[in-house]
């Protein structure tokens, strides 16, 4: 993930992942008592956890306690799930479905035929039986 993408995601989630500094200092379990859990730390830990990071490694790399890792990942997931800018918008009209299907075809037409077949099957599931697939 680029720094620019990290910062964009951070700004989307910041209102939901900013914590009370006094409470954070009292309960974070950070090795240094002069630090609290910043939004950047919550985002970094959350992304690392989603990428399959081991909780023991995360704890040591970021210097937080086990309870803090669990609390941070919950805070992060709640923020992601409640962020409307990150909501998945499924196609609802036939025109939107056709656009999605054509996008699949464009990305797979010059590649493996197996992937193209999977894309066609996935796209076909979105369309009424009377439609024909182009590609």
C-alpha cells in the first residue's frame, strides 16, 4: 500500500478511530507511558491484521499489549464497516450489471481463457436469462 493510499484511508477512518488520549494512556499497555494509540497506529495494526499478521508479531512490532491488539482490531473493523465511503455498491439496474460484466471481460479477454470463463459465469449470474453475453 502506498503512503498516499494509507493517508487517504486514514482520513476516511480518522473520525471513527481517534481515541481519547487520557483513556488511551491509562489503558493501552504501550511499553512507553508517553505514547497513546494514534489513529495511524490503529490503521497500521488493522491493515496488518487483515493481511494475516500474527497477533504475537503485531504486539511486538507495534509495542502494544494483547488486550490492546484485540481492542484496536475491533475499533478498526467497526470503523471500516461503518464508513459509507467504503461501502460496496452492487449493481442494481440492468445497465449497471452490463457495465460490470463488460469490465470483467475487458480485464480478462487478453489473459487466460479460464479466468475469462469464470468472469462470464459470474457475470451471467447477475443477468436475466434473456440476456446474452458479449465476448
